C-alpha cells in the first residue's frame, strides 16, 4: 500500500478506486480494496455465500444453515481472478 501513497498508520484515507467514496484507516482500506474491488473472497462449501477468508470458520460453525453438522470444513484460500 505504501507504493500507492497510502499510510498504514490508521489515518483515515479515501479509497482511490474509480467511483468508490469509502474513507477508512490504512489496514481497513487495504482489506476493503482486496475484498470489494479485487474480489479476494472465498465461497462457503455448503451455501456458496461469498465471504472474507477470515470469516469462513465462524460462518461454518455458527451461521451457515446449510451446514448440517456445524463442523468447520477446510476451505480453499481465495484466488485472484
């Protein structure tokens, strides 16, 4: 992110993606770009919901209605498309 002129110190910054008006801190902005503009998400193996990779285990164990055993299954990491 530094090479794009963005700081990672938590200072609020505006997303530079064309047409995006989001403003947030450096680390959050990095995650925002990956998840929302570069589609760096993965799918639940049961319900196919698109999720951030760091939210999959909670979704599988507590929230997924299609997961019969509420077990956490290994999910492949998201790939850039």
